C-alpha cells in the first residue's frame, strides 16, 4: 500500500495564526492607542456630529477639535458649515493645493514628515503611484 500523501496548503499558516504567532499587536486599553489615532478619532466624531447641519445653521462656539474660523460664523476649512463627510471631502477637493499644503502641515505636526518637508516632497513620496510590475520596453 502506498504511503498517504501529506496535504499541502495553508494549514501551517492557519495553525500559526490560530496560535497567535502571526497576530498583529492591538491596543488592549485606551492608554496604549497612538495619540494621533485618538486625535483623528475625536476630529472625525466632531465632524460626524455636524452631518445634519445646513448652510443656515450658524455655530455659536467651536469644538475642541474643530475651532471656528476667523469670522466666527463657521468652522475651519474644509468643515465650514458641516454636512456629510462627502460634503466636507468635496469642499476639500475643490482646492487641491490648499488640501496638500494643510495635509503637509498636519503630517509635520504629527511627526510623520520632517520639519523642513515641502508639499512637493509629500506629493512625490506619498501621492505618486508607482507602477512596479511593468517592465520598461
């Protein structure tokens, strides 16, 4: 009788994953969550709370994560009057240069980019699609 064939496949990977060998580190409490992630969560929660606001609604005071702009009649750009996340994203994409400049400032403040980084560096390092799988002709 011939020997039994061993099954090949992902059984080893599945066993390692089930045992916890391949699991990613996750935060077990709020203190172990990255401060940038906490700040992003608070900002998104604040923006989400404004989803039913209309242009006629004038904010009376800023939120911790979303201050009012210089006029005191709306939140900072691109949140402005509030609205859905789609509304806010559409306002941001109407001014791509401003979006990139403020994104660069935010990434520098978060420590992701060097303090002397420029918008062009942000565009080339993080916003350029590289086609790695096409061989040159």
